[in-house]
């Protein structure tokens, strides 16, 4: 499994754009990059997933350079409610056969300040 | 649509007692997973059910832990007898479908405290 490295924590003011970068130097050809968000006292929640280039949804954007050794989660104009831990996961999407498990690292604790 | 529901939200038991955690997945989700995070550690996989069958239980820490999913609906995770190091938050998740963007939907977790 590819190991991921993220900042331990980040602080940001409300309204700013936040970029969280994850390093995954040993990413395999079939691996996808997935980000989960976890609020206090809740379970993780899927945010976004990508393989290469840029992916955007209503919550965030995910930027993946050509070498795929890192990825950046971008949260536009954060609010206080975006305060959470953000996990970067690398692995193969579930094919419906065999086992499927998510490997969580320590995550990045984002604190949004008024 | 109801999400993944876990019960209880918090349980405090004495060392040596038995505790049973319950998870109700999203209706129609064949895949059900158990994860846990012990204090200060990362979230770790415990096991994966496909319907009522255990697909992968490689993450179960020892034979004091027993997971069941009779009928392929809700699941229980029993810890017997509980030890101090079992304290942590136990998450259940479920998913349906496969391939890119397959989401695992997590419950709010059960906080287990063994004293």
C-alpha cells in the first residue's frame, strides 16, 4: 500500500481558499487518490476521488500532477463548518470482488478561524 | 434516506465484561465494514462483510472480537471479555456498487470505554 504524508494541522481564516497537499511517492499505476473528511464525533465522509489531472465537485477540487506523486485538495472559501480532519487515501477502487479496505493515515486537522 | 446507524453512541463497561455494538447499514448495501480508532492511533480496518459472508477479517485484533451479520442486514460486533486496550471509537460503514467513486458511508461511531 502506498504511504501518504500530509501536514498534521493547518489553520485558515474564514473565506480563504485552503489547499492541503498529500505526498504519495510510491503510488501504483492502478491506485486512485481519495479524500475523506471527518467532523468531530462523526465518521469519515467521502469528499472526492481522482486518478490524474483535475477533478471538481460541489465540495472541493482535487489537483493531481502528471507524476501522481502528490495531490492537492482545494477547498474554496472555507467556513467555520469546514473545520475537520481531512484524510488522503491511496488505493484501488473496490471492484466488487475480494476484500476492500480503506487505509487511513493521521490526516490533516484543519481549523477555520473567524 | 437513513444513513448508517450505530448503537449505542457511547458505552462504558468494566474490564472483563461483554459489549455488543450494533450497526444498521444503508438499506440495500451489500458491503458492510467495521473500523476502529483507539486513542491516539489511526483508523484501522477490522473486517468486511459482503451480505452475510465475511469477506475479510484480517483486521480483527484477536478472538475476543466476534462480528456477525445474520441475514445480510444489520451487523453486531461483540467484544468478550473486554480489555482496557479495546477502548476507542468503533465505526461501521457500508457501500454498494463498485469501481471509481464508490463511496463508503460511515456511521457516527460507537465510543467504547473500558475501565
